[in-house]
C-alpha cells in the first residue's frame, strides 16, 4: 500500500472518530513531511505501555491529532502488526511542569479495530475516562489548591486573591463556565472567575448551578481556611482528596 493510501486512511478514520466522540473534537493530520511537529508530538504522548512499546520500534511517521476545546488531545497512529486498525493515545499538556505529573497514572493508549464507529464507544468508555481523570489531577498539581473535578461534578475552589478556579472534566461544563464570566488559561486549562465584583461573582456562581445540574453535573465549593463564600453562592462539602497512587512519570 502506498504512503498516500495509508495517510488518507488514517486521516479519514480520525475524522470519523472525532465526530463520534462525546463533546466537540476536531482532527488534524500530520503527514510524514511534518517532521518537527511529529517529533514534538511523540515527546508528549502520555503512555508507558502499548503505544510506548510501538514507538520504541517504529518512530512516529505520521499521525492524526484529535483536539477538544479545553486543550485535551488524543493522537491516532498506525499499528505495526498483523491486525487492521490503529493505536490511540493521550497527549500530555505541553505547558505544565514535569513535577505536576508526579504520582499521576498514565492514561495508557489502546488498540482500535478498523471501525471508527465501534471504536468511539470504546474510547469514550475507557481511554477518555482515564485521560480526563489524569488531566484533572495534573492540572490540580500544577496549580496547588485547586481540587480536580469529576465528570459528574465541578469543584470550584476559592483562591487567595478572591477569584474562583475550576478544572472541569469535560467541555460541557467548560462551556457553561465561560458563558458566566470564567476565563480559561490556555496553558493549564484552568478556568478562573475574577473577584473584583463580588456581587457579579456571586450571581455567576448561583446561576451556573442549575445549568450544570441540567446536564447531570453537580457542583461543590472548596473553601480554604479563613475564607467564606458569598451567602448567595451555592456550596456543598468538598470531595475527598484523590487517593494516592504509586508514583509514575510520563514519557518525555
């Protein structure tokens, strides 16, 4: 099979897969001549298992990057065995410090069959769940004090400067936060709501609750010591800290 044929097959598969995943995803194909982009991408593939083993024997020759508005990325790459299909792996955020990854488990990649529609179900129920969990933990580590959110709950954390910060697990919650004055940091993915206007801040916190609840997403307000939320803002007990895991490092 010619390189043109394999590139077209991978790009087409990625386009269909992006359209079938939950949330909003776009797909970008990196052809063999995009050597610098491929080298940088390979350095940030977040895997110490199946995909890492494949890359050790077969350097990244082409890839398709699936991107979500909140900064999450997946990479689709060729398999080099007797089976049809592809490998899919998570991409580690590029701008976060290495120490943020301490004790965070790698969301190791998976093998996909040659059917993007069935594969989308597999990705949504497995890799995406683990990736979103690891992303939330890494972002929490990068900006200490911000509790990681879960797919079914957004944790809002008061900051020393009076702002409120959150690291939602998916773009559904992120869209609602943006609509109520939160601003997303493009590097960390953290959403912040300024505290200059406390009345506007309280109103925003009050209004997002019902909208998130309509999506089946709860809210929790995390209070640091000595700080109290405006009385008009909804609050609930913060979640228990994430259980500690054995230290792990991402591939570099």
